[in-house]
């Protein structure tokens, strides 16, 4: 079941970034679209996620994860195939690509509920990591395989890449359909339970409030780095190839961290301590990334940054599950992912503005990306300080405060 979910998460990101690696010149020459519209096509996905995240999380808590995740995977699959009907009409393609984005929040918000229902407590953080890892794998697949399939501005090559992506979506949907099961609810939610009441109850939990801020910073910084890393490297005289390798190394390291860190954290017995430590290391390596150095230096630093920053996601999801309880896992995940998408949108837009500000202030003129990386590092450091407010959820760990009594105000 976890493999099926990971495949579904992978396929959603594969569709989202289907064209990101070939925007110029391949896609632009075939569809004759401006860069603004091409950027909007990718930005629609987090924009759609924001209003849907909380309602979907509440739905998952009331109806279980299986049907909502299947609905999300089915939506992504259907509209990924319908894109083939657009021909070279960019407006039609834009509509179908945007409609596919509706499925993403149904997929993302389901992993905490799945891990809470089907895995013992000592394995839930790892299950969250493996499920969320699918998102990163999907990004890597899109950014590596599609440019290889579309080396030139060819409509036939672009169609072949879309067929491959849609086939992966179909296989993922069928795998999750075949493997997934819903646990019988021991205490079914009352029909009179009010959705807004559940959300207010969850949002009052201290750990959820802190995690919302941490995901806003963490996912926002990660998304902006993934979007602008090649531009940042280019400003330091690093070739586009080495800049791309730097970004790829960060993603691969993140996959390693999403598996390794939850395993070690579970053996250690305190997720809180690892969130604090990972946040501090992430800030440290981001500060290190702000220096102008040879390409090999960035390969090492980006590996460390990806390992510590991206592995925060499964730890945070597990803390939210333990803080809100299994019955409110979907609502908690919805709130956290909502803030993550807001952070992603905001920081992706802010980074180019920081380039302009640095130019106006004449700061580090030899490195136009210095101020942008420095600001991102300061944000992660602020997140590390915020993480100190997380309350321990494990019996016998930290200060000894455990369970629900230890995480609610």
C-alpha cells in the first residue's frame, strides 16, 4: 500500500513538472507561449492547492484516506491524458494541465492518515518519509527524463513525453487501487461533528502552529532553491551543467535523508531533537552556500543541505500525527501543507526581488545571488529557533512530557 501511495505521489509531481525542463526553447518554440504564461502554468499547482488543502484534510479525517487519494490520483491521470487533445493549442493545454492540479491536495494530505492507520508508531515516521519521498522522485524524473526525450523543439517528442508521463500516472493509480485498504474505524466520527470545529481544535495545538510556520519556511526555501539554483550558480561563473548537477544532488540527498533520518530518530526516541538539529544544520549549510567557490564545493554543500532540509518533512508530519491524533491527522496535514504552498509561492517570487534589491544596494556585485541565499539562510535559522517551541510527543523523551497532554496548550 505504501508503494502504491509513493507511486501516486511521484506521478503527481511528474505531471506538474512535465514541461519545466524543456520550457526554452523546446516548449516555447512549439506552443508559441510567453515566459510569463509558461511560469503561470507551473504556479497554478500551488495556487490551486491553497484553497483545497484544508477541506480535503477534513474530508480525509471523516471518510478515510483511500477514496480521496484515489480521487486525486484519478483526476491527475485523466487530465494528463486529456492534454494530448490540445494539439499545439497552448490555451487548451493550459486548461487541462491546470485541472490536473486539483488532484494534488487529495494525494499529499493522505500520507499521515495512511501511516497512522497501518503502521506501528515506531515505523510511522519512516512510512511518512517513504510516502513523501515519491514527491522528490517525481521531480527528479521530470527534470531528467523529459529533457532527454525532448532534445529539440519537436511536437512529436513532446507528445511522446506526455504519453510516458500519463502512462506512469495510470500505472500508479492502478497500483494504489489494487493495494490500498481502509482500516475499519474503531470509533466512527459523529455525523454531527462540524468541520470548522475540528479545524479550530487542531489549530489550537502548539505543535501544529509551530509546524505550520516550519513548513512555510522549509518548503518555501526548498522550492525557491529548486527553482533558482541554476541561476544562482550561473551568477558565480558555474556552468549550466554543473548548476543542474548541484540541484540534482540536493534532490537525491533529500531522498536519502527522508529514509535515514526517520530511522535514526525513531531509535533515538525523540523526533523533536532531530527537527531542531536538522533545522540548525540546514541553516548552517545554507550560509555555506552563500560563498563564492568552485563547483565541487557546491556539490558537497548542496548534498548536505538537501539531506537535512528535505528530511524535515517526514519528521514534521509524524509530529503532527502524534500531536493531533489519528482522528485529526488529515486536518493537521491539510493545515501544514497549506502553509507550505503559501511559502513556496511567496519565496519563489521573492528571490528575483532580492536580486533587484542587491543590485540597488550594490551589495556583493560580483555575486548577484548573495543576498537571496543569505536571506533564505536567515529564514531557516529563524525556523531552527521556532523549532525549540515544539513540545515532545514521545514518552520518556526530552522533558518527559508525552502524549496529547504534552502537546496541547
